[in-house]
């Protein structure tokens, strides 16, 4: 469900509880739980009273929504969320996150601001940093939160003593947009016009030297350069006069500065066109449901005093998502089956319904599942669907048996009455009994020819009448002992023929089940191939994005004269290239292992069905003894 259209206003996603600890609001989590589409997550961060919320309202296509701070107080507390249908990407939801203004001295909790900034980085696919004035050293020093990311975010669960994870941040962090508000300078450098992006990159140039002052100057710049692969800048003139700024929500577009409005529209178009769906490690795209779970995982880590770990978050998210994916896929399968099946039903028709329902259920699972690399949860779903289908087949046999038994009782009522009143215990009565048995058997077959258990029910019934037939033969004085023995053999032969018909009928049913299982296996294998190809493509694009950013940074470092740093960057590039080659060469092996696991699962499930059929036969025999 893409519930963006149902949200008429933002809701609080992350707030402080009564003990001052962060928590995820249930109302917001429930909204995200209902979004099965991929999400494009845009967060805005910045100092309080810088007009962050106005830009988010523009992105939502609304004049009002997120609270605008027109006074000296910070209006937004925690992180607020607004989900709307994505204007450009069909089948995607745009999730806008407006964060609490940073640097409000009244809060007296610097760590709280750090965690708000970290959560915005961890949850978004595009991070908008909003500031006033110009990008200068003071502005970059105010962005000290970016320099603290290495202390407050971990990539791996286990890190070596001398291992620096910051080189991996670029792979996981969002794209970065710096929105400079109330910008009044000319975009020029050495009397030549420059773009806003060139203005940003020029502001991020590093200083030569090894002094503490140079290190302090370079730190926030290096972090921005190394952590964010995509950087973009927009400069906005003042939107209105001072009086107008105090009632921004009420101003019409005609009352806004035309250049501001033009830039605001350009900003929105850029976000719509360039912000990618939110992904986690391996370039895996996440849905609204997964985003809500991810928020809870990160917030829980912060609440417990730990540093949020990307690797642990993915493991936790995978378990949560996959358990739910199995449950929802199975529920979808059962709903489809019970909606369309009316027992008793022809096995071929039941098989077709099962095949379509299972295929759609696997689609549901694939959409929701997450990082099921060993197909543990897919095999679990496969087994549960198999069990449900077996049960449905069992109910189908029982329903068919009941109908056949009802017809059998009606058809053979005359025979039973003849046996009860002794009509066949007379000279010539045995032939009369045999003729009646044959005639009624044909009548029964004519009335139950479409029923799958017709021959089985008749076979069991005739077996119960073997002793009665022998008794009637022995009582027939018109036959010699040799004739009685000959007729008894004929009756026994007829019973054996009927048992063969029943066995043939059961073999057809078992063959149908094996064909269904083969189709199931093929469908799961096709989905694995599709999923792994898609995963490989995502990972390749993710690696190429990171590689391009590192190559760009390496060239920039050389240009600025930082040979040692450029050499370090080249080492990272070489490691990444080697990793990409290794991943590429291991794909066929991974695919083979995955397909083998599914094949083994099919083999383990295969023996279950015939055993249940035998159980049906035994239970039917007891009904006529």
C-alpha cells in the first residue's frame, strides 16, 4: 500500500520519551508498515531557525505541513515524517523527514543533536543540509556533526584494532545537498562566474600543512569529501522581506521573490529526479515497512547506549523482514486458495489454482524479503506452502470420498436390502447377486465418473463384500462345488481388477503432485536466478558509484597537492576493484549453491504426499467394515 495519499499532514516519527530517550512513534511506524513500495527518503538537517521546514513543504507539494519556525524557538522536535506519492517515480513513495533544529542552546544536550543528525544520515537516501548566509569556515565548523560520524556510526560488527571504517562510509551514506539560504553574494571566482556546485567544491578545498590549525580546518571538509559520493549545492536569495518571513505559510507564490521561487522549483525538480530509493549494504532497496523496522533498530541501539552498526542493522532488519515476508506470502497463498477452491474439485483445476497462487505468493515474498542469502526463509516458505497444498489435497480427497460414499450408499441400497432379506440365499441367487453387483457398480461409476476418489471408494467397498459373495455362492445349491470355486475365483479377479483401477487412480494423483512440486521447484529457482541477477546488478552499480567518487576525489587530491592522501585513496580504489572482480567471479558459484539448496529442499519434501494418500485409503476401508 502506498499510503502517502492518506497522510494529510506530517506525523512525528522519532521523539523523546518521558526519560529523555529517543523512541519511534507507533503511529508513524504503522504508516510505514503499510508501505510495501520502495521509498525515496529525503531528510533535512541544519541549525534551528534556518527555514528547513519550508523546503520540505515544497517537496510535499504543499504550502503548509511541517511547522515553520518564525520565532527564535525551534518548532520541530525530534524527527517528523510525511509520506507522499512520488511525483516522478511510479510505484515509489517519497518519505520526507524534517529534523529538529540543531544547536538550540535551550536543550542543553549536545549528544541529542548528534544522534538526530546520525539518524538523518542513516535513514535517508538524500540528506539536505540547510544553512544561512554563505559557505565559509564558520559554516563548516557549525557542521561539526559530520566529523563525529566516525565515532557514532560503525559499519561492521567486528572491527580490527587499527582498521579505519570511514573509507566505507561513502558506500552507505546518502547523497548530500547543501541548501544555502539568504545568499546575497555573486557566484564568481577570480571575476569569472561559477556554478553553485563549483562554489561548494571550492569551499571544500583542503589547506596544505600539518599544523593543528590546518588539521582542524581540513577535518569537516575531508569528511564531506570522503563520506558523500554525490554533492550538490543550491543557493537561495531571501524569499521575502522581514515581515513576509514571519508569515511564510500565508504567502502566495506571487508574493515570494521570483528568483527564490525559481530556485525552490529547481531544487524540488533536482530532488524528484535525482534522489534514489533508500538502500542498505549491497545496494538493496528497502520499502516503507523496512524503513520503519530500520528506524527501530537504530533507535534501539542508541537507547541501549550502543553505537548504531550498519552490519548489525542489516542482520536485524533481515530477520524482521524475512519472518514477516514468509507470514504474509503464506497468508496470501492461503487466501487465494480458499477464495477460488470449492471442494471437491478436479485435481488439474486445483493444481492450476495452486500454481498461480504460489507464484504470486513467491512474488510477495521476494518483494518483502531481505538479504535471504542462504534461502533459509525461502525454503521455509516453500515447505509451508507444500504443507498447505497437501492439506488442501487431503481435504479434496476426503470431500470427494464423502460424496462417493453417499452415492455408493444410494446406489447399492438395493443390494444391501437383498442381502438383508435373504433374496440371494436361494438356488440361482449367486448369479443374481453377481449380476446386481456388476450392474450397480456400472451405475455407481456413471454417477461418480468425475470424482477423483470414485474407484478407490468402490474398490474398498467391493473388498468388504468378498466374504458376503463367498457365503452366497456356498449357499447356492444349484451350483456344484467346482462351479462354486470357479465363480469365487471370478469374483476375486473382479476385486483385483478394481484394486488396479484404484491404484491407477492414485498413481495419477501422485503424478499430479510430483508435477506440482517440480513446477514449484522451477518457480523458486527462477525467482532465485532473477533475484541474484538483480542483486548482482545493484551491487555492480553501487560499486561503480563508489569507484567513480573515489577516482574523482583522487584526482582532486592530486590537483590540490596532497600526494600522500591521493596515494591512500588509490589504495582504496585498487582494493575496491579487486573486490569487484572477486564478486563477479564468485557469482556462478553462489547461484549454483542457491539452486542446489532449493533442489535439496524439494527432495526432502517429495516423500510426504504419497504417504497421506495411503492414509486416505485405510480410513475409507474402515467405513465399510
